């Protein structure tokens, strides 16, 4: 059978697994391990690209199952899994190349490469497997490996706290995922992707079963917990307690597991309006939360972490609005962007040295928002001819276009200060055109690529959807205008609001306090001399 | 003083004058921290220069429980390898005060070091802060004690207050003075209460508005005994020593310009207020009794000068001394045996004379250059070449101070275009500003709350190529800040404009008279008053690294953490000026008409030297220049080969490429070794050291005392370059012996905060000093923690005069932060400075 060739795709995770586990006894084990990891990444990337070509030529392919009763091991290649595999292998290769020099001399460099390769192997299995049983296994093992990476410097107090928080939320997410899978098995009697997809298509057409609804909600919960969504986002803020490449891997790879689950199971998730609406609402709130808190942060890595939280929220919003191809694009784009942002975070001083303020006074032009709205409306008029989406047709695309509009207003507004200048203005408007053009071209391209991957995007389903879309457009719009007026004196007086936002609405502090208490209980259980701790603990409760 | 608890509790409240003294004493102990945009080396023990080295070790141990010496195993290893010999221990023992509890014979020392280490005894007179008592009660768990939370919160607030452009939405109260701003923020900040610190906002509201009054009120409420107030405050600052150091930098800068500054005092008030809020949380018996005991302990009198209580500390102090004697023994031996007598005959005229910065990295290159030809000579001088300037890049209105941080710039020099009209120059000036405005709008589109979603979805994919090309070292992660916004053709023609002009309402350049004065001073300070070569190079230095937050720390410290390019070019331009030369002639310095000065830049990462203003070189010197370029090329290869070993690279044909690749590598945490290894400072004519391989460990300053009739140059050397070298030396010392406290930790965890410093991980205090990777190669320390040994070729009486006149220099020497030796006219190291202007003879060493 020619589809047996597809088993070759398993080389990608396998090569990483080998690089992670082969014992090396030589003295310069770090250098050897680095070479091994680089080779593994190169093989994985070539394999993934090969798989993508295969999908391009032969279409989606599902290998035969090794197992019984719809549970077992198999591979499933389509545009989504091929794109994700390429992404992970590419980012993995770059992180490995980076870490060779970056961690040189670290006594645990060899162990670092082992953990990195193990994590990449798990993520790749998660992506290319064709069965929910294997996906769940990979899902759980990934978070165990991540735990080890977060504790790469176990002596660091904050690292232990972050790892503990991650573990607690990770376990919750595991439970939700297993629950979802059990419910799917009860409904369809299989965990095999192809059969789940066809069965859920039928289910979508015929009836809306309560079990499937519950399964969809459980999957969505698992995804949300895994993607650092508000209010359980805190652990993501603290992973800077491990070397920079781990942050890059996490923010550009592992964090996408939740979104991947939703996309992979989009046919099941689409059955439930509640599941989609939950995704959209939590995503929108997280997006707003992350992006506004990001504005107040002063350290580069924490700022990047809030940015990831915001972007993950935006991604969930796209999923909730059934804009699945846009979501795939967002995963790929954000991963590449964030991997680079973390690895180059040491350049922030160079960047600041180049970012001197040229205007005589920093005062923005009073009418700049108005001027830019006019300019952007003109841009949109041209662009919307090409995209052509209405609220009723594709709510996701509509919301997205509205946000593009806001972004462009922001861009043009930033080009207009007290003394508007033709040189600056024309360039900014050209950039706005370019942005809009590239944006819609990519969207359309992605929709073509993913045409057979996702269920048909439903038109506006209910009033609830319309409310969500309008809520999103309005709140995102008000944040844009709020940011534009940050330099005005009125906002400067909002000390109270600043305190709330800069502290991330106090959510993470509360969570930390709760997690710390569990850490203390553990310590007390291990050591009965710590009576003072209990006193302190009680003081905290009081 | 009575130390019984009864009396100490009834201690009168400190009066304002006494409190002010205690506060200023505590604040003075903190060393400044320069921001990363122009990071320079600082002596972390600056605040202790008035104390002896050993008593500082004791104070650090007692007050802060901080180590200032290497662990015992380090010295054991040095003894085992024979690096420290018996005679070094012998010498150290001779100088050991009688009251130290330490063995007195070599055999006993060797035996003592084999014994298991005694647990350091609890020092009496330890002054514990509220935070420390809470830590102790929580079994050292800083989460439980909430001390970690306090440090994180203060650090976060400081980052927001001092932020230099990291956040888009800035702290609303940042226009106020720090303490007032903090009170204003904290009235609304519920974070401490969410963490379980009850009534925090209410407690802050009850504190006085005046920071000093706040400190006074809290000291009174806590019943800190009067003797311990200053130490209590110092220890409180140590919990946030990074931000305190940054505040100290702001104070330092204000004072340099004659302004007073209360930033650090106000930060202290914030820290003390936090401690007080934690204090109020606890009314349980365990805490109250622990606190009372701590205050009783604090009231007793410390014995720092005696040290007798801590045999372990004494033993390691003796071994540290022996370790330094071992180094001095080796270098003195080489100086004595291999030093070359300057010939009395009139020296022949050379083709090339090259002046380098005294930086230890120049020593390697100078030696390499001298190997290429006998027709050249080199000399060393502080890399700003005597020109304290503010250099304003084209398009800018203000620039950076390119001079040692002990000075303020005296002149403003703007960057201009070679041989262009004013109109053309203005065009470039305004174009760069306009480009900056477009870039600013674009950047803000990238990072704004909502538009960032669109930016990422649209342009995120393009980062695939950035990742790959950065990893393949084809691109820089971000464009070079020095050339950003300029066309390549423009960049090549940029030069400093030394003639008088005006920029943004300020005068720029030098008047004819100023040029002449500066030129004369610089030449005399370099002992360069005759026998000029045909080509004289002024070689500044800078580094080339990518993605390195501490990049400016590798640039020239004498240029205030900038590259030395501008200073070198200004120096050369002024000395080429015909008017200046005729003026100099009337003042006794005759520069021949066929001498040409050129400004150059030594790239310390790649050991390449760039020659500037080549177009200006007269046709008559083309041949000389060709020879010079050939020498520079060869010297670069030799220097790279020498450095390769330390960088862990094999010396082969691809070495040059490998080193260049290293300078472009965004993942490289050790692009070069900076000044690691520095150990000595020699002020003497180059002939004395020319035949000696000093291994890139020595600051070399040209000095010929016979040309220094009033010893004003000697005074300059001992008060400026020697002090700065000691700052660098002690920074490396601190970062090596205790990187956790005096260094900035692991680069892989660095997180740039407020665009001014780094924290390690996601929170915590700002870090000072050097990263661990700057002193350690993963297997071993690359820097050897040695206090600076200074060798000056000058009459002892003249040196004593300088030491007597300058208290700062005397403190450094008398308190053993620096070892000073005199080099006599035969090049022999004959005397060592002891203390209080006394010198002792150095026994001639003959190693059998």
C-alpha cells in the first residue's frame, strides 16, 4: 500500500526521541548531545516538509491503525498536521542551534538538550498521530517534560512556584481532556480521527446530542486550561525562571497544544454552540486582558509573556468564531514571531539606543485619530472589495476585518504628531496599504490551503454570536482609543486603574498565595519542626 | 556604651542630625550602578574604601552574611598545584596582625586547611532587619516570610518609576519625588493585601509625608538601638541593593553637576516602610521575642577590626594575601629579569607610533603589533585621550558623555559629514529624524494593545527568515543603533566636527585656544613631547557583539561606556591642525611637518583596527600608510591566535573567520573575555615591559617621570587611571568571589528591565556587576580574584606627596584595596608601599 509510506513521517518524532534518550558517556557529552539534537532537528524538518509535500500531492492520508476497537496507534496527515509539524520542527531546529552557544558551559547543557528533544518528540507525536488515545498520552507526557524544563534550575524559588502552578493547571487540563475523550468514545465508539470526523459531520446534520455537547465543552476546557487563558494564565508569566530557549520553545510550541486540539477536533467542537461561544468569550476577555496589562509592564520577558497571553486569547477568539484557517495562520505567525522575540530579547538595549525620540515635543496631534480614521476608511474601501465579508456571512472574518481596521487606525495615528509631515504620513499610509494587502492575501491563501481540513464555517448561528462579535469590536475599539489617549493628562490621574492593570487585576497574586499555601503544606508534611509556618499561614488566612 | 536591653530600649529617639548622619552613612555604602545603555565598571566596595579590606570582609560577614573571599577549596587547590608557595604564606603571615586567631607557621596553616571547615560562628552585634527575622522564623523560606514578595514588589515599583521607555502606559505618579510617588501609588495598590498583608494601604497612609520623618518614626517604633541605626538602614538597603545602586547612580550624576539628590534616601524610606508593614503583621509571641532578642544583639559593640572571633575568615584572609603575593612574586621576577633599560642614546625616528587605551586588552594587541616590525612603537593612555566630550550623533540634539565617569564633559562635539555643505548636512540631519518618526509609528503599531494582533498575523511568518538568518549569523537581530536611519554612503563620511558651531542652542566644537590647551595637556600627559614618528595613531577601542544586554560594558570605560572612536578622531584632528602645531611649537612641543595623526578604532572582539579619515592623509604618507596597514593585519592575526586558547578555539586557517562569526552570533554569551584576568597596572616607559609577555592582564600606562618636572602627570595617573583600573579590578573581583551578591548572575536568565538593567528570571531585585559568564567558562574561573598590583616608575618621595595630598588614593592604599610598588631607575621593583606613607623593601626573589 502506498499509504504505508506515510509511516515515514514518524521519523520526525522518532529522531528527537533517539536524540533525547541515547546514552552518552563521553566527557564532552554536551557537544555530542548538541550535534545529535541538531541532526535530529534536521531530519525532523526534512521529514515534515516531505509530509507537507505528500499532503499537497496526495491529499490527506490516514495510515492503518495498530490497535483494536478504534484505540491504538496511527498517523494522520493533512494540511493542519503537516503545517504544524513543519512549524515545530523548524522552531525546534532554531532553538537547538541557538542553545549550542547560549548554554555553553552550563553544567546541565546535555540534560537541557535531552529535555528539549523529548519535548519536541512529544509535541510532534501529538501533532501527527491519528488517534485521540495517542494524543492524550502525548498531551500528558508533554506537560511532564515541560515540568522538568521549568525546573531546569531547581534551586530557584520562583521556578518551583511556577512549575507547581503549571502542574496543577496541567492536571486539570488532563482531566478535562480525558473526560472529553471518554464522552467521544461513548458517542462514536472509536477514537480514530477519520471515523470521528465523518461521524461528527453526520451528528451535526442530524441531531444535537447532549453527550457530544458535553464532549465538545470538555475539549474546549482542556484547550483553554492549556493555553494560559484568563484567569489561570499566571504560570506563563513565571517561566522566565528557566533559560531563554525554554521560553522560546514554550511560547512558540507547547503553548499551542490547546489551540491545536480545538482545530484538530473542530468538527466535534463545532457541534456545540456553547463550546464555541465559551471559546470566543474567554478568548476575547483574555485577549483584552493580556494586551492592556502588557502596556504597563517594564521587563522585556514579562511583557512578551503578557503578549503571548493576549495572542492566545485572540487565537481562541478566532476559533470560537469558527475562523479556523485564520487561527492556523495565527499559530504559525505567532510562533515564529515569539520564538524570535524571546531569543533576541537581549537586543532590547540596542533597540532602545536606536529608538531616540525625534520630535521636538512628544505631543501627538489633537485630531490625529480623526485624520487616521478617514485615511483608514479609504484603505478599507479598497481592501474590502477584495475580501468582501459581511457580518451575517462569516462573523469571524467580519470581526477580524474590524480589528484590522483598528490596527491601521493606530498605525496612521502614530504617524501624525504635532507637526504633521508629508514624508512621514505618506510612508505610514503606504505601510497601512501594505499591511492590509498582505493580511487579506494571507487569509485567502490560508483558506485555500485548509479547504478540506475544517468543517464548513457556519454563518451567524444565533443572536449570541452577533452579541459576541459586536462586543469584541466595541471593546477592542475602545482599547485602541484608550491607548491613543494615554499621554493625555486625564489618564495620568487614573492611579487606581493603573494599579489594578499593572498588577494584572491581582489575579496572579491571589493564585500565588493559594499555591504557596499548598507548597507550605507539603513542606510541613515533610518536616514537623515547622510549627512557625502554620502560625504564619493562619495569619495569612485571618 | 551600655548594652543591656533595658538601656537600649530607653535609648532616646535619634535627633534629626544624628539620623541624617546615619542615613547618609548607610547610603554612602552603596556603590552606583550605571544603566546598560552606557554600562561602566564600578567598584562594588566603593562605599567601604575608608575601611580596610579585611574589616570590610568582617563587616559584610557580620551585617549581611555576605562572603567576600573565595571558598576554602579554591585556596586548597592553589596550594596543591604549587601556585601558592610556602614563601608566599610566610610573607602573608609576617604581615598578619597579632590578634588574629590563625596558625603562625606554614605547617600549621597547611594542617588547618586540611581540617574540616568550622561552621562560621554567629557574630555578635549582628543587626537583623524585620525581613531577616521573618526569614529566620520561616526556616529560610522567603516565600512564607513574604520577604521575597516585598523585594519583588519594591523592584516592580522601582522599574515602573525609573522606567526608561519599556512600558507604553507609565506609572501615573512618576513625576513626583520617589517617596511621594510611592505613597501615591500604594494608597491604591491592593496587591500586598491580596497577598495577605493586612491593612497595607492604611499603614502607608499613616506614615509621614517626609521620607526622613518616616524613617525616624519607624526606627523609633521598632526600637532599633542608636548604635545600630546606620547598620540597620544599610542592611535594609542590601535587600534591594540593585535598585539602591541605581538610585545611587542618579545621586552620583546629580552631584557631579553640583546638584543634591535625595533619590536613594527616599528609596530607603520605601524599603523601611515595607519592613514596618511586615512588622505590624505579627503580634505572635515567637516573633516578638525573636525581635527583642535581635535588638539586644544589635546593641552590642562589633569587633570588626579585631576579627579574632572568626578563625575561618582569618585563615582565608591569610591565604588570599598569599595568593596575591604569589602573583606579585611572579610578575616582579619577570619585571626584574626581563626589563630592558631605556637606551640613553637619542632614539631613532620610527615610521609609526601608536597610542592605545590602557585597557588590558590592548596589551595583547600592542605586543602583537610590536612583533611585526622594529620600525614602530606603542604607548598606553586612558582611551579618551584627554578629551572629555559629549558626542552628538547626526540627527540627535543630545549625546553621551565620552569621558571617565569621574569627570563631566567639557566640550560638545557633533557628528557631521565630511566635506559637505551645511545644506546637505541639514538634509541628512532631517532625513534621519523623519525616518526615526516613521520607525517610531511602525514600532508602536507592532506593540500596541490591539494592533499587535494584526501585526503578528500579517508579518509573523516573515520571522522564519529572521530566525534562520540570525542563527546563520547573516543578520543582526536589530539594526546597529549607531548607524540606524543613515544611508551606507552617508555612514562612510561621518566625522566629528571640531570647529566651533552651534546645536540646539548649545555651542559645539573647540575654539582655537581650547584646541591648543587640550592638545598640549594630552601630549604631556602621554609623555609624548618629542621624537614624533611619521604616522601617529590614536587607537580607541570598542567591541562588536549582538543580542548582548551588557554590550556597552565591553566598550571603553574611559569613554563612559561608549566606543573610543569619537575621542580618538577628535584627538587626531586637533593634532593635525596647523594652527595648533605652531602654537605647540611656541610651548616647546615640536611636531615635525611630516608627522600625521590618524584616529583609529580597535575592535576588541575581533582584534581588527579601523583607520578613520583615510581621505585626509596627505599623498606623501601613502607608502607609510600601506606599511601600517600590513602591520595591523598581521598584528590582528597574531592577537587572535593568542586569544584563541582562552576562547576555546583551535588556531588554524579558519580562526579569523571563527572569531568574526563569534562577534555576529546572537546566541554567544562569551563573545570576548573583556577585562577578565586583569591583575596589575604599570606606569612606566614601554621599554621596561616591551620584552615581557604580560598575558593581557596588565593595564599599561606610558609614564616617564624625567619629563614630569612638577609631577602633575604622576598626580593625574594616581588619581584617575589608577583609581579607574582599581574599579574595574574590584568589579571583576566581586563578581568572581561572590557572583550572587556582587555579580549579575546567569545570562541565560537575564531579563532586561526598564531598559536600564537586568533582573534574573521573572522578578526580584535589579542585578549589579558582571554576569557569571563574564568570569567563568563553565569549567573554571577565567578571572583570578586578585586585588590590583600597581607598579609605578617614579621617585618614592613624589608618590608620597600625591598619596598625602589625596585622601581617596590614601584610603585605597592604606586599606589594601590596591598594592603599590615602586620601580626604580634600573627597572627593579625595590619598594612596596606599606601604609601611612611608609615603604618596605622588597626582598629580591630568586627562585631555586
